[in-house]
C-alpha cells in the first residue's frame, strides 16, 4: 500500500548494528575525507601559487580538485555524523540539497574529464596548435561550460525527482541520497519521466566515454610514431594520470547505473557508489602528483613550509 502522507525526512542505510562497527566506519570515512581534503587542498595551493603550473592542464586540474572537494564534502560529512551519533535521519530539504550538489559536482567532473582528454589530444597530436586552441580564454570557456552543464543537469534531475509523490516509506538503501533509491518510494507512474531523463543522461555519459576513447586512440597512434623511446615515455607519462582517473571514475559510474537488474544487489550498489563517489576524490591528487614532477615538487615545498 502507498501512503501519500508527506515525507519530512529520509532514513539512510545503516552500515552496521553494533556500536563498535559504527565507530570503525566513522574512523574509516573520516580518514578518507581528511586525506581528500589534504590532497586536493595541496593541489589547489600548488597550482594557484606556482607560476610554472599555470598551463592549461594544470588549470583543468585545479578545477578537478575543486569539484572533488565539493563532491566528497557533500556526501561524506553526513555519513560521518550518522556513524558518530548513531542516527540514520536526513531531512527532506537536506536530501534534496545533497542530490542536487552530488549531481552538480560529479556531472561537471565528467564534462571536465572529457575536456582534459581533448587537452591531451591537442598537446600530443597537434602540439604546434596547442597555444592557439587552448589559450587562457578558451580554457576558461571550456571550464565554465563544464560547470554550467553540471548545474543544468542537477537542476533538471533534482526538480523532476522531488516533484514526484513519495509515499512508499522513507528508507533509502544507500549511505547518501541517490535518485534511483528515491524513485523506489514514488507512488506515481510519473517516475517514468525521470527514467526517460536518466536515459538521456546515460546517453550523454556514453558520448563522453566514446569521445575520450577516440581521443586516446589518436593519442596512442601519435605516441607510437615518436622515434625515441624517451620521447614515447614522456608522452605516455603525461596521459597516464588522466587515463587512470577516467578509468576509475567512468567505469564505476557506468557500471553502477547501466548494469542489468539481474546483477543488482544492495551490497554491490553500495560498493560501486563508494568506488565512484568516495575513492576518486581521495586518489586523484596522489595519481596526478606521482606522474607530474613539477606538481610533486610544488606540493613538497608547500608541505615543507607548513611543517617547518
């Protein structure tokens, strides 16, 4: 039976019933969150303060760090607080805000990763045109387009989802507010409208994936034509961080939202959500700083200054 009474709060997924396991999850999530804050904060400071890191790729990396900070700060603090205070509740307005912000930050990140693939394509396949095609104005325009597309995507989905009548309880099988979980509570067939919008979003995600894949096909063909082994290694090293980030983020997002219902389970959904929502913001700074010597040196100088 569907109860059409208005919902004032939602109940998020409880990871464990015992207090000891709740505190263990609290410590784990807090450690990951602090690592993400530290890593992305160092990236932001290094790129902003070091004039040698004012290249187009570094500018996009700065935007990526901002998006990672926003994304993980939207999902983890509430989960951490719930673990600490042994509660599952999140208000209706808080859930709507969380849905909007998660969609905003991570949709923008998908667009930005696509732009970063284009940056690597121009740098390796058309190096003589790099300064012309990726000037400061062009970079700012592309970054603004990524943020703007994420905002429009988030507004559309959030408004559509929370305009639906919800009455099938208020429990969500996820540690954050996720649209597929909210749609399960809908009393109306109008949820099919959101399914259609989600299908369009999945198509756009697939377009981004195909664009990135085609870009790297051209990049690898160009790299393999470089005569010296040292030149090939240097070219590959500039692409590997971005390729690693894209592989981790897009593969988990696509599998989580495009997998057939037959392989779906609450535990699998939880693991996949953790992989694309929590792991990338924490690992991205480490991945990029390991392969970029100038960035690594700048981060190390900042750490040395603050420690001393």
